């Protein structure tokens, strides 16, 4: 390796007449963690709005869940049969009263299935009910004749409403079945009793007329007894 003598090195000379070279642009160096104040305010405002929006959503969701829970408790403890179905008319919920009314002990017998075919006294009632709900949005107090699982007749007043999503699309039905079997039985007993009393009244009236006529024309005792028997038979106390 060659060594250069120090006295042979020419020192650099800066000319007094040469213009100084000054950079026209300085590199921008801003620490990543330091933001301008305006950006800080914008970021904080955006974060505040996001937080407020999330809070409002949480409150609305809480209120919705509370109302849904109250509705569920009401339906669960109601003394009417309540059934929810999806848009394919399959059962997604049935309250305990409906299960008892229909003689069903295992909810799995119903869930995710159509309402059982045995429950319809008139099979066309089912299709007509769901059609009217979708067409009109509701059905109000329609009398239906049903059978429970044990083939016992049940009479209900059915009120139903269509369930729709936020876009207004049909997603299912909410059906309430008010058990009016006892009322129906009493009404029919009253009707039958009224018809019987009307028949008795007519028979007694005719019998009294016949007795009066027999006495007037001087009928024999046998004829009078026959006329009286008509009255006695009508009132259920034969001579």
C-alpha cells in the first residue's frame, strides 16, 4: 500500500466569490405520535360521535330486549294458546297453554313442523287461515273447530297477525287461540234446552186446548185422560 506524504495533499479552498449552495426544500420530519391540533380535535369529535351512537344503540337494544322478554313472559303465562310460525307456516314457538290444550307433552312434536293435521276438524280451515293472514295482514276472532291429540273436540276463537321484517316482507304469523270450548258447550246446551222448552210449551198448549174442548163437548173420562196424558208426557210426569 502506498503512503501519500502529507505535504503533497492540497487543502480544499472555498472561494469567496462562489455562491453558497442552500437547499430549496427542507425534508419534513414530523414525529408519528404528534398530530396537529386540528387533527386531534377532529379525531376526538369522531370518536365521541361513534361512542354516542354505540350508546344509543345499546340503550335501544336493551329496551327492545326488555320488551321482548316481557312479551315472552306474557305469552308463556297466557291463558290462551299462542303459536308463532315462520313464513313456511312451520311452528317456531308454542306456549304451555297451547300444548296442554292440544294434549301435547313434548314440544319437539311441533317445533319446526307444520301444525298437526289432526287438529283441524275442517282441513281447509288451515290453508284459508294462513292465506287470509298473508292477504289481509290479520284475522280477527274467527271461530274454528279443532281436535286435540286425544281426538277431543276443541272450539277456539282465532285472532292472528302477520309478522314482517323492517323491509315489510312477510316472515311468519302470530296466532292466538282463545279456548271457548266451555262457552261453546254451554251455548249449545242453552240452545238445546230452549228448543226443548219451546216444544214442551207447544205440546202443553195443545193439550190444554184439547182438554178444554173435550170438557166442553162432554167427552168421556177416557178421552179426558188421553188429553191429560199428552200434557203430562210433555212435562215429564206421566199420569
